[in-house]
């Protein structure tokens, strides 16, 4: 990462960022200043493009509402011609209602039907010339034509002596019906079209002929038998013919006229293009809104038309929005410093906060043009999601600042009206504290339900305040609840990537890291079992102490688990992993100190390779502070103190870290020191442990190891009591059982006595 002294690629952004940095009363990097400046410019650009010219009316257009009495006049100072969208829409709908559904005539389908019929006549005629039974006649026909021929039709056709005449007349009727067309009508999709006629397109060579046919005259698959009977009843056909032909032709006649959605849509488009919009005129000096009169829908239409004619680049409005945005982002820069969360934001955290702020303000400016009656504009914006992310990833106090600042910024720039501001404020503030104590990802879903409940209360209050009609409640309540639930669900999807991008020590990630079955902890258990056991005990001590002083107990536990990762490289050089043989007896004290010192650096390197959160890495690097390894330093003084050619340098025996800068890191240091030291006590009791712990803590205070940790003397006393409570429980006095002499004859001792001794 570049520092402030590195050259920047662009001169203008560098100078602008430096200017912003000088204006701010907090210390931030040039990179962070540039990010805030970019967020401000993006929002101002969106404001400039979407400037709300309705303010020229002497107030916001939202102050007028259909059905309410106007408290002032609005007069047109110029002639205005505008399109009446409602009337135009009604005209378009009326014209579209006159457009008929378009069908196209398929010659291929007609030819296929005729060929099938011709083939049937040939086969039926040839079967008639041969002697067959009626059943054989039927089977012979069905072997070629699998249609289900009616029994009466087969019987009459079999017994008829004038089959050729019947086939000839039936062919005439078939051709007539095919010429009229059998229509394939879709089940739905034609309701908005002309209910009286349809349009049929017939292709005649290179020409397309169009014909309009009444709906009552078309033939469909269901009306084929009726159409055939109609033709047979009008002609001079024998009675036997009328009995055979309807049932027979119904098996062969199929659709040959098909609906064309593309041609229908083209007809609608052409009709719409030819339809003129409805235009209205407003004379100059006309009073659009009259004070004391109820505002109608027509009045609001004219008022919107008047707003559209107003200039979009009015300098006073632009300058006012510029000042509002400067004030907003200036306050955000100020409150994102150490005054709110006790530390300055990292660059990545600054990117997140600035990005979310710009996204919220710009989004609210864009969404204000989408108005839904009785639903505040802020219902369409995931305010809770914007607040939940910094609450989880950074700090709840910072999220509270955003929850109060961002809706106010949207209100000042004209994006939110009063009802939208109230809803966004409630949703944001509730979202900030809805995750207190959340440790499972399912808690995010529960938080979404809690936010939805708060949104319901807020939207009902807004609707009551606006005196909204009863019909507005169900829809508004639904979308308000959906906003909260959706925010709870969305945060599940975006949280995990942001956790890794920011390398944040969230409760959810810390719980994942506290899993003792993690591969690195399993390797620690295998390579250095003594260190693993020591780390577990340190974690118990640190967690108990942090719970008592109100620090982050989960962070302390995870930091304790990983604080000695560096010992995996040379586990045999650390006393907790040694048995009878001490490797330091064979090497110089300076080398021993080097090995001990290196485990801090190697632990930090391993933690970075594992992409652990920075807070955990800080605990690893600070758990010894910059204290001196006194045992080997004293040993070196004894062995090398008389050698003037090679004086003993205390820096060679000092840990390379820095004193703890957080309460959690300091607690882990004290727990690490106390757990290791108490192991050396002979028959530890609560009194011994308390006295010994007091001396250890006082030693760290005396050497300045806790000066930067923000721990108070009251905290130190509480930590000591917590350590004593845990250690006394661990090293509690045990009953010294008498030795049980084995009887000479094992069968003489009752089984119950042996088992009881074993259980004790």
C-alpha cells in the first residue's frame, strides 16, 4: 500500500485530496481524503443531473396531495402545452381494442389434409371392390389410418353401394371448409383485441392478401361437425350421405389457419404510431392550484406539467445542494475518526463507508423520480442493509452515525419527504442495534424480521399521520415488511465477501476461527501438544477476564488460540513441550533468546498467510510486548559479562513486538504470562495464586507493558480476580486416597470394593 510520500499518478486528484485533507479537522490519509472527495463528487453530479426543479414553485410539489385542501395558489406564468398521459393512454387502449387478431392461412396444412383424404378414398375404394367382412373392412382402414372411426359411419360406408359418389361429394365439402379455413385459436392473449373480427392473411404468389372475417363465421376444431352438417343440409344430398360425411370428415379436417403474434404486435405498433397523443393547453396567468379548494387529479397533472417546464440548472438550488452535501460528507469524515469508535478507519473501511454513503445518497436521488401513492420513497431503498454492514464489519456506533446522517442528507437534498425521512430513520436506527449479541448467521435473518416489525410500526404511523385511506394500508405494510426481511436476507449474501475483503474480525468470522478442529490448530496439537494445551488454558483465562471487564471476549479467545502459532517451527525449545531433556542446556543463552524471540515473528507471518483478521494478528505480535527474556539475559550476563570484546546487548534478549494497544491484547498477554508462571507453583492454592498473579501484573505495569492498552486499575483488579477464579478451579485441592493393598487371593476381595476404588 502506498504511503503519503509516494508519487501519485494524477496531479489533479492529489491536489484535490490534499485540499480536502486540510479542510478536515481529523487526521486521514491522502488516499482516504481522495475517496471521500470522489464520493462527494459522485453525489453532487447525480444531484446536478436530477435537480428537483419543483422547488421553483415556492415549495415542494409533495406538499400538494389529491383530496386535500391547498393552502396556497400556484399560477402559470407562461403558456404551457403538455400531453395528458392518462387521456392518451385511454386513447391508445381504445385504438388497440379495434385491432383484430391476425391469422395466416397455411397452404401446406391444406395440402396435407387433402392428400390424407385422397389416400383414404383410394384405400377405402379398393377395399370396397374386394369381399371383406365389416370387421375386416374396419381393421384394414385402421391399419393405415389409426383414427377412431365411429361404428355407425363404418357400417354405413361398408354397406353403401355409392361410395364413389359419397367420396366425391364429401371432397367438395372438404375443399369448401378448407377454403374458409379452420382456425387455431389460442386459449388466452386475445382479450385486449377486437372481439368482433379477425384478420386473415393469404399468400397468393408474391402477394399477401388480407381479409377480415367476423368471429361468428370462423370454424374451429370444435365446430367442424356443425360446419359439415351445415353444408350437407343445404345441398341435395341423400339421407345416407348426411349420416356418413360429418363423422367421417371430422377425422381428417384439421387447423389450416394459425394465429400470428408477430403480425398482431406489428398491427398494434402501427396503430399506436398513427394515434395522436391528447394535448392540453394552460393559458398564462391560469391558477393551477387554488387556495382553499380540494386538489384534484387533474390539478396535480397540470402541476407536474408546470414543473417540467421549469429550468433544470437553477444556481441557487444547485448551490444549496452543494452546501448540504459538503456539510454531510464533512460530518461523515469527522465522525469516522477515532472520536466515535476509538480508532481511525483503515483505508479499506474508508472505502466501504464512503462507497455506501455515496450509493445511498445517489440512489435516493435517482429513486425519488419513482413515486408510488401512499408508499414513502425510502421503502424502495435498503436502508437497513446499508446500516447493518458497517455495524457488523466496523462498529455499531459508526453505523448509528450513518443511520442518522444519511437519511438527513437525502432529506436535505430533496430526495426524501418527511414520511420517507421518518421511515428511513427508524429502519436505519433499528438495524444498527438489531445485531447486538449476534453470533450466528441465522441471527441475521432474525434481525431482518425485527427490522420488518419496526418498519411496520413506522409505516402505520406515517399512514395515520398522512390520513391515508384504508385501501393504502395493505400494500404499504407489505412493502415495508418486505424491505426489512429482504435486508436481512441480502446481508447474508454480501457479508462473507466483505468480511474477507476488509479482513474484519466480525463475531461470525471469529466463531469460525474458534473451531478447534481448524487445520492449523490440529497441526499445533500434533506438533506442539504442550503449546496447544497452554493456548486452550490461556483462552479460558482471557475470555473470563474480558467478560468481566466488558471487552471482546470472543476476540480474546481466538487471539489466545493462535498467539503461539510460531512455536510450531521449533516446539522442542519451549518448556511446555519438553519432557526430561532441555535443549537450551546445550546452546548459548543468546541463541536460546533468538529462538524464543522468533516465535512472535513467525507467528505473525503464519497468521498473515492464513489471512487472519488484523486484530488477531495484533494479539499475536503483542502478547509478549517488548519485554525482556530475563532468564537468558541473566544467564548471558553471568557467562559473557566479563568479556569486554563482546558486551551483552539487552536488545538481543528483548521480544520484537510492541506493548499491547487494545484491552483484548493486554488481557491475552497477562493470561499467557499468568498461566505459564502458575505452573511453577508448588501446590497452588487460591491465596498463592492471587498473590502470585498480583505480583505478575504489577511487574507488567512497572515495565510499561500496559501503558497503551487503555486498561484501568479497576480493570486490572477485575482481571486478577477472574484469573484467580479460573486457576483456583483448575488447580483445586484433590483428595489424597489411601493406598489399597491387593489381597493375596483376588477372589477374597468383593468386586464392589475394587470398582469403587477405581471410580474414585
